[in-house]
C-alpha cells in the first residue's frame, strides 16, 4: 500500500497545490464543522528536506496511533529518507 493510500484511509488528502511537489509533500485532514462548538481543526502532515511535521491548526502536541506512524514511515520510505 502506498503512503497516499494509507493517509487516505486515515482521512487525510494529499495537497496537490503547485507549490508542493516530490520534495515537499503535505497531507491535510479537517475535523469538525461549523455546527460544533469547537469549530474546525486542520491536521497537517508535512514532509520537506528530510524532516516531517505533524500538527494541528494551533501547533499543539498530537497523540497518534500505529496506523499514523506506519503511514508516516511509508512516506519516508518512498522518499528514500530511510536509505540514508
């Protein structure tokens, strides 16, 4: 399974804006709705220059599970970062 497929199963979509490419990959997931008291939260996983970040709109610490870790690891593998 590819990283894109793994992130899709987790509810993320790959941002295909022209400002991102093979060396800068961003996945995003929106949680909540206008009807919620808390509003929206956007989770972002970003891969660039050998570093990944995983954060929400408020840059808070985020708990994660094995499925997310496996998707992040798969993306790092596809980028060749684990071969270095």
